[in-house]
C-alpha cells in the first residue's frame, strides 16, 4: 500500500484544497474545471470558479463534487479570459455553497488552501472597520484585508502584499481583481504552488499535475514567496518585497516524475507537505473558530472507559507512544501500549471498561491486524487511526480516525507520522473534556497551540540548510545515539529508526535518564549523541545528561530552541535551533528535523531514499 504512483486509488478523504489560476486567450472557466478535476483528490466538499468579465467579477460555486459545478456552468456559463478556481476540503465552516471558494470582497476574489492562524483576531479587526462576513471561512478574512488596502489607495499588487504580511499560518493563495484582466497574485507559505508558463498565457496550480495539459514549463514557488502573474510573464518577490529568482524547469510528462514536483525524492516531497497535511488533519477534528473539538464519531465514550490499549508497529508505534503521554497527562486515561507483534501473543487481559486503538498508515499491517482481531474476540470497542479509509483495519474497526496525509510513497513514514500525532493530540483534548480533566478554557489553549502547528512546521522546514550541514558530518560515522525525555523520548527512538532505515548507520534511541544505566559505556569521540530537548520543565535534567556525554569526549548535536541553546552551557556541541513552540505541540514540530537529518544523511551516502534495501511500505506478512 502506498506505492501506487498514479492518482488512481487515492483513498477517499485524503484531502487538501486545490487551487488553479489561468490568464488565457479563450474563456478560462472550462479549462479551470478541467484542471480542478486533476486536483479533486485534494478535496471535494465544494468547488467554484471566478472570472473577470467585461471588467466585473463573476463566479459560480457548487456544493459537493466538481460535476455539480460543471452543471452550473453549463446552465450559466462564464466567459472571462482570466480566472481562479478551487476544490475545497473544509477547515473553517461547513461544506456548503456559502463557504465555497472563491470568496469576494468589493473588487477582490480569493481562493485559499491552508489555515490562517490569526483569523479570529483579523476578523474582529475587520468587523470593527465595517466589513461584514457572509461565510464561516478564514479565507474571507484575506479578501476583506486586500479590499481594505485597495480602499486606502494602494495598487492591486501592493494591496495583496500588504494583506499577506498580516497573515500567520500555513497557506497558499490566489487573488483576482475587478477591472484587471491581466493580473493574478499568488502566494505560498507552506502548501505548494507552481506557476506554469505559456505563450501569451500563464497558469497557477497547487500541483504540476493540474497544469500538465497546458504547459510543461513550471516554476515552483518557495516558502515565503509571492508572485505577480500577467499574460506576458511573472515576477516573484519575498515577504520583504524584494524580487527573487526561482528556477524555471521542464516538467516531465510521466506522473511518476511529475508527482515529485521539484523534489529529488518522494520522501523529501512528503516531508515538505507536512504543514499542509497536518493543517487538514487537525481541521477534521478541531473547531479552530471556537477553540474547541468537533463532534466527530468515536466507537467509545471517553468518560466511561477506564483504560485504553494501543498497538502498532514501527513509526506508528512511536506515534502511539507520544499519544500515551498526552492521553495520560491531559485526560488522566491510563494507556497500555505494545508493539503489535508482541501484543498479539501476550494475551493481554482486557476489562469491560477497556477500549482498543490501533495505528497504521496502510491499514494492512499484518501484526497490527492480528492484534485488532484479538481485541475483537475479547469484545472491546475498537478504533483505528489509518491513512487508507477502505483498508482492512478500517473495515474491521468499530470506528476510524482517518489521517488526511494523502498517499505516502516513500517507504519511511514522515507525513503519516505527524498526522498520526495530530490525531492523538486532538483525541487527548477530546478525552480531557469528556473526562472533566480539562476545562473549556484549558482545552481552548491546547486547540490554539494546535492551530499554530502548521505555521511552526513551515518554520522548521526552513532550517533544512543547517540540518544538511550536520547530516554531512553524520554520514561519516558508524554509530549514533539519540536521547530525549518525556515526549522527546519517542522522538529519539524515531530519529534512530529513521537513520537506520535510510542510511544503514547503526543508531539507538534512549530515554535520556537511562544513559548512565548502560549506554554511556559506548560514548567516545567517534559516536555522536543527538539530544532532542526543547526548553521545558525537564530541560535542566537533560542538560545534566549532556554534561555526562561531554565529560567523556562525546560529540553532541543538540536540537532545541533559542532559550535551550542559550542555557545549555557546554563547550563542545552543535545546535539546530528550532522555533519556540508550546510544549504540547513540540513532538509534532521536532519530528521534522529528525526526519530531515535522516534524509540528508542518506542522500550524502547515496542510498535509495524512497525504497531502502530490505524494506517495504506495508508489512502485510508476519
């Protein structure tokens, strides 16, 4: 599972919104719909198109799949030679026509993919300025912001730039203006966006796949880029407003290569998709607008169960281990977690008050499935966290919590892992509220922290250059030790696992407090020690472990934030300085440098990153 490189068979619900923009020479609405069809796997709650016709903005929107929009356009066509379109996967607001994109405000039309973190604050500010909101979406904030800047006398591209600088979060945007049939402004901060080049026509799209019928000349925007697209060409700027150059490349016609975008490997692409897929997974379970949890279905009542058994294999097991910390800390729910290959033989006694939760990207992992069937025989309610909704585990569970990661091609799990963590975080909040261990205000703070996760993930990805430097050094060693405490301990295990999988370097992950109970005997100048330690309530404890390593000549690579770096007080160590994030979401964000370290070490060694030796994407045999 997960190795199909075509778009056929992409599981239902693996959603992200899709964006298309065209400045053409013929009416663009049918072309936009055609492009959106190739993006429908990214979302199908609703769809819409806006064009500029005779200087005026016009749009057609429809709830549900694209076929509904097609019917609308057959009945009531749009004739403009410039337009933007969108297929939606709902984050803010229910999936209906009112909430469908494009959104209008005065002279402005906007389509958007992602989450605007400061949407509530901006909405209140705009309402105070006299703007009225017709939808429940965070996108409408963007349209009003741009319109407000236009009213102050700015030119369209100036107005878009001023609005962009006010936004926080992970997002991709395209903006259209009344009266201008030769301008689309696009922006990328996290989710992908590509510009397609034609003769006397230009294109924007979330995926090169959407633009493939129109052009094979593609420029990929990088994080923090915004672009002014006109019929004659484009200009790209950074968030300081300075022009930047991005490489124009020929997109190769096979889906196998197109799907990689501008990345060397599927794994690299999937690492960089995380701000987007995390945002959509979280939005499936959380109500960001109101700071609460959505009423998603569960096969058990958190208030009535007295224990939860969690089981999984590999990286999914490590996601469950982080989940155990969260569920016990925030919901006071005891959690037993086992590797599935052990769980199935251990004959664990399960009380009537127990529930079982299984985690698998594919939903086909043999040992996890056998463990699920054991719990079925024991008569306890069963839920699964899966990335494939029609998988065997999904079908045999009483309920499922789908990750919205999209197809994961690389054998080493990356985006599926962080989406699994996102679900565990949402479940911890839901369980805490139902069990009375979290107040509404406390839960609201946790939801607020989670809403910021995609933006922090995008920031973490910008450290790739620094991580690549460290990785080149790692590629010269034979053994590596990873250390972490609390929720960083499972990340230490995950770091070691990733390095082993991809680079074939021997690595071990340990709880930092276990160092002196054996592993310290291994430490010398040839064995780097990677310490995962955001500055938190137990940071000082981890520093004392680092001092023990330093005293024995060990090489330390510390992954921490600015406060942690300043307080580490060691002579010989390297740091990867992360953004400062709330404690609750640190495991999700710190997973990214761990993944990138393993990836770049493997690249430096020249191993087969997407298909490491002896490994398969889904282990369907015992």
